[in-house]
């Protein structure tokens, strides 16, 4: 909330002058019949106070009569000599029988000096003499209003206004008391009534303008001030102009009819502030107002999405020693968060929450903002603690007088939703799913809950379920920008490229400065980029039956590399790709080499990805052309199937190629995925080798998440493989049949994470068995370590070093292998 400028001293005393001096100008008689003294009194009444005061000061205390003391008090009051009035009264007049006019002057003077109790006591004394004196009644009520008895003053003045509702002085006095009671809008009504009845009087116009200002209506106040130039002083005028700019800052945060209008009011506020600051900065007397304007201008900059300027101005104010009020601290914190500096935003949100002037109505909003600041600073546990604490402190219902059960509390629902979303971000998706389902049943019309559910569904790898939920929400609010953004992210997961473009273009046109909109646009832009993939490997095998330095399958000292480049999408669905590769290894019979080039096309649509290619292979003493086609099709969020056919398979062992043996064949698979942490896949791959061998391979793989946190994920894996070959005496490893079982434990540990940048390490440990026909069953051991790095959505690279120990043809072999991969989009 923007600050309200306080009353000026003249504004506080103005009503007293109008109410109390009326009686003082009507002194009924003089102290005694002395023509010279009479002349001095007449001069004083005409504004020449000094001669009478000099005469009265020279009179000795013993010789002064009560009438002379009364005259002295009244004339000193006319002259504005408050100190002299109180000195004379306390030394000479306290126990004298003073006139009513003198008592009124003393009471007014005590009030001027903010001695409320003394002023009220003197007013009561005067009213004992003239209980029906309206001016004294008004003075007493105004003193009570100033002295902390505003409610009593309001009650007294309401009775006076009811007795004579057309008296503007009574209306203005009641308005003043209501203002002191904090009832600015009730006060405005009374000043408005006074203005209606006496709008030709400058003092009435002046007070009406101040009342409009106090009621946060600076625009009509400025219009009236323009019609009556000179009625308010320069200080009040400039503060009114500042209040109008502040009002526009508040209005800039409100929803507008269209997104295009959202900056109009903020731009007006910035123009107002720039003009005021430029005009008044050279004036030292206006320094306080200039500081206020600079602070409030931060809100206009934030509403205009100029958050970098907010931070710059905040740091300049802080360097000058300026302490920002709580409402401005929120603006700065939001700007730091917008500029992706959550480590600076979080302390400011904590400051806002703990401030002495913190508004209870802002508690949920500030706690939510703190949650996201901590979350974006990768302090997930702390963020979840904030959400949990908020959800536990908010009450489900708001207690209202006259309603035994109260009304539903929207902030309770917001807090519960935040706590549920904390599970999504904190890798506790099971709890998040259950909580959001419960909230959705309690508030089926809540768009926020629906959006949170859709986000959770996407995190669980259920994009179709998210799509269905969002479609229902769209029927309720078709133009909600949050719904459109969520639909855009879902379309990306579903490979609905045209829908992605339509939604992204629309939300970018409507709200280009929204960070979530920018995120959606960034992912769409990355999708539209070209892509290059590089994979490389190297290894060394130890043991084996043929040669203690040559591996039975991959050889020894083998290495290889393949690079593939994809074009940007063509007509949304298509990409052309081309690649080259090379592999070599040492075998017992010599060194094998394989060079290949391939070119193909890929089509990605909803539920289906198809890829076809032709290739050229150079190996041994020959070169041949190959081709392949593959397809993967989604049935729903859980089931997928696919297959491939290939002529001169890329999976043909290098040892076979080195001997001139090629292979053709295919594969088929079916996959079931329960959610992001549970998956099983079965693949069967028949192939025919050119040496007459027919091979059938089957592979069952599965994984099950057993622990998940923002930093660490642990999965149990299982790999069950079997194969059968028809030919026995092949140069390449070719068992009649075999069967392997390898359970594994896989650990992923995030070392660093900040927005789109992540660095992680992986550990793998496995132990199983391998059975080969005609040979005894042997143990299989696996240990591996790797690291992965992702940067800015366009770069991902990884390395993995593993050691596998297993038997081949009854002989144990150890294979040390390093795998590298890189994906880059440009």
C-alpha cells in the first residue's frame, strides 16, 4: 500500500481558527471607562496589537483586574503570541473570574501547543458559563479529536450536525474528527456536504481538497484545485500530484480488459514521476517528497516490466541511506526474482513477512513469493518448509459476524495448493498427486488447482492426462493465459507442433514479459533449431579364450565415433539428417575397421515417430549399401510399441564385418510405463547373417524408483537377456543360446542446479549371472561412474566409465569402457 502524506500543521489548526475566533471578535465590553485605554483596545481590534499589549504588560500584577487580564489574554491571542497567553493565564488568570472570550483564547492556545488535557479542561470551564455556545462546543470536540478521544468527539459532533445539518462549520468539524478517527471516507462525506453549502469560501474548498486527498482521490482534488487556483499552497499541490502518480501505480497492478492495455497506466505514472522529480529535485525543501516519489516510482517500473531499472534505482536509494517501506520491498524482491537473482529476492521477502507494518492480507502472497524464490535458488527443502508452514496456519474458513460457520477461505485453498505443488517440485510426486486430487474434488472450479494438476501430470509423464484436464479447464476459462501456457507445454510433450505454435504465438502477443511465456517461447525456439549429436566410445578388454589381450565381442583397444546432424523442422513434422561414423578394434585375427555414412528423414507427429535412412558401409575389403526404417507409436500415456527393419544392420558385430559377414533383420518392442519412476520394456530382435546364421535376441529391461529427492534419485534396474543362434562355428561371438540376469542399483546425484543449467553424477552397481549353453553359469559384475552436464536447453554432454566382468565361452573377460555423448542445438 502506498503511503499517505500526513496533515500539514496549518491543516490541523485551520478548523480551530475558524471555530474559536468567532467569539473573540465580539468582546462585549472593556475593562473600565478610560478613553485612552479604549483607544488602545480599538486599535488592537483593528489589527494593531502592539500598543495595547505594551500597556497591559506594564501593569503590575496586583493592580490588574480580571477584565484587564481577560483583555491581555484575548489581544495576545489575536497577535498569535501563544507563549504570552499561557504565561499570563498560568501566572495571573488561572484563579481569576475571566471572560468567556478569554477562556476560549486560553483553550485554543493550549490546543495549539498540543496540551490536549489542559485545553479540554478550560473549554469545560467556559462551557459552564455558556453551555449553548456553539463555538466552544466545537472547540471542545476538536480538542477531544486531537487528544485521542476521536470517537467521543465524533459522537458529540454528530449530535451537533443533526441539530443544524446546514451549518458548514459543524460539518467541517465533524469531518475533522472523523479524519482523526481514521474514517477518511466518512469524513469526505461531511466535507462534501460543507462544500455543497459553502463552496464559495476558500477555507471550505481547501479542506474539501485535503479530504479528497486523504480519501485517495487525488484526481478530483487536482481538478478542483485547477478550478480554484491559489486555494492550496505549493506543498499541498505537489503532494497531490505525487498522490495521483501513486494511485496510477496501484491501478497498474490491476487486471485490464486486454493485455495491450496493461502498460498504459504505468506509463502515465512514470511520466508523472519523471516530471515531478525533474521539477522538484533542485528544491531542497522538497527532498522528502522527491524520495517518496522515487520509491513509489519503483512500482511503476515493476508494473512496466522494467525490473532491471527497479534494481538499479533500489541500489541507488540504498546507497543514499534510504529505508524502503514494506510495499516497496516487495517490488524490489519481485524484480530480483524476475531477473533470476533469487538469492537476493528471498531475504527481501523474509523482510516483508517479518516487517512490523506487514499486512496480514499479504501473508499468503508474500509466503508464496518466498517459496518460489527459495525454489529457484535450489533450496527445495527450505521452500517446502515454507509451503507446509503456510498450509498449516491458514484456516479453511473465515469467521464472520452473524455467520456461525463462516465463509470459505480462498487463501487457505491457495496455501494448500502451494503445499501440494511443493511435492511436485520436491520430487514427491505421489503425495502431490493425492493432495491435488483431493483439492480438485473440493474446488472443481479452481483454475489454479487444475493448472497445478496439469503440471504434476506432465512431471509424471502423463501428457495426455494433462491435456484432458486442461481441456475441461478451457471450457471454464477459454482465454486464461495460464491455461494456454500449460496447454503449450503439454503440446510440446505430445509433439503437437502446430498447436504449440498457435498457443505460443498467442501468449507471446498477449504477455511477452511473462517469464513463463518466455520459457515456453524458448522451448519452442529450441525445438525449431538444428541439432547435432556426437557419440564416441573407447575400451580395453582383458582376458578371453582366444587371446589374453583381445575381447571376444568388442575386441581390445577399440574405439569409435559417430556424428549426426539434423536440420531444423521442415513443415513442422519433418527433419532430414546425415551422419558419418568410424569404428575400429583389435581382434585375434587382426584389426577391424568400419566406416559408414548415412542420410535419412525423420517424421515426428502426435503419438508417432518414424525414421528412414540409407547408408554406405566400408569394412574389410568391401563396401555395401544399407537401409533401415523404424517406428515408435504411443497408445496412451502408459503403453508404447514399435519396431524396425534393416538391411545391413548397424548392430552387426565389427568382428563379423571384418570377416565379410553382414546381417539383416529387425526388431520389435513393447513398453509399459506407469509413471516417471517405473517402466518395463520387452524387445525381440531376429536377424540373419550372410554366413547363414540366424539369431534371435530377447531383452527385458525394467526400472523402479525407490528413493527420490531434489538432489538424489535412486532406482533399481533389471536386465534379463536371452539369445539363440543357428550357426555354431562363427568367427564372431555366437553362442548356441545364452541367458543373463543383471540387477542394478542406479544413483543420480545433482551436484549443481540453477535454472536450465545442471551438473550431475551417476553411480551404477550391478551383480548377476550369465548362462551359456555347453558352459557353466558364471557371475556378472558391473560398476560404473558418470557425469552429465546440461546448459541453456541447447547443450547436453555426458561421460560414463564402466567396468564389466563376465564370462564368454567359459572364459572370464573384463571390459573397461568409456562412453561419451554430446547433443547441441543451434
